[in-house]
C-alpha cells in the first residue's frame, strides 16, 4: 500500500532525527552563571583593632628569630652566673632547707676593703616564726661559712613548722654580718599528721561503714562476726601459758 506524500515526509524526518548506532547523543551544555563576589567592608575605625587582634594572635606562635646551627655543633651551656647578688631558699622536708646563691667578685672586693680583709663569705639563716622581721628581731639565727661565690647547700634547721629566711654576705671574725642579698620567706611543713579537722569532709559512723562495704554498719552480721573472732583470739592469747597479755613479751 502506497504511503501518502505527507506520511513519507514525516518518516524521513523521523529517520534523520533518530541517532545512529554507536553514536551518543550530545547533551546540551550547562551554562554556568557567574555570581559576583560580595565585598565586605568594615566600618570606619574598625581596621586598627582587627589588625591588632591579628598581631596578638600571631604572636602566640612566635618563638624569636631563627638561629642557624651547623651539623655537629654543640648546644650552648647554661651560664655559670648572671652577674647579680641573689639568694633563695626552699624546704626539702620539715628539717632541711636548701639554699642557692650568687655574689659578684666586684662586690666582694669592694665590701672587704672597708669591712675587713679577714671577713669570709657566709649564709645566715634566721628563724622569723610569727614576727614581722626587721633585720634584728629574729627568734634565732645561725651562720654557715661558704667557700664559693656561686653555689648551693643544704642547711639542717631542725625546726618543723617554723618560718625562715636567709642572708648571704660577709661574716667578720667578731661575728658582725654584712648583708649582700636577702632571700624569700618560707615555712617548713609539719613532721606529723595535721591537727586541723575539716568538718566538711567528716563522716558519721553509718557512712563510714558503708564506704567499707558493710551497709548495716557496726550492727551488721559481718562486723559482729569480725569483732567476736578478734575477741576469741585475744582470749586464747591471754590464757596460753608463758605469754604476757602484751604481745611480744615473754617469760624467761
């Protein structure tokens, strides 16, 4: 059956539009629209605080100018002294004090010239417990001769729970003392259990026994059994021949 002319035209148009085998149909390219970047502006006068804040933030990570170090080059040692008169003390325990000091050679020569050439370097330890020290009202003191202008030493104070400070200077043969530098103030710790009771942390008996796993307290069967067992052991120990009631004592 012959096709009409109009139908032939439509068939030819459909064949032209149909893709050939093995050929992909190219999709329409997407068009990207350029969005303008918005420029934020700070109000007048706000630039300087923001810059200062940025400088402070960057300064946290600044460790100073870099120092070039060659391979195999040893690191610098700490200086032996800092060119100043100084003494500091600290408590090692309730009885011992540790002090370290430094005195400059120029100061020693200058002071010895008028104080006495036979004077010696020394450390004076003051007991200043409970007083406002003015240099003359200490409860007591002792002197210790030292042989180095830069050094450290342990001093046996022998007074727990007392307050001390120290001077470094020159000690004359007659007992006069010339102070170069004065130390910090410290108090040694006590040598026993503190007698201060903190009521905030006190426990009643019931809470105490609960912490040790006996919810019933002293009246619980476990505690009663433990007390009875200990009582029997004490009675057997006392009634055994040749043994005193105090443990460790024996008849000869």
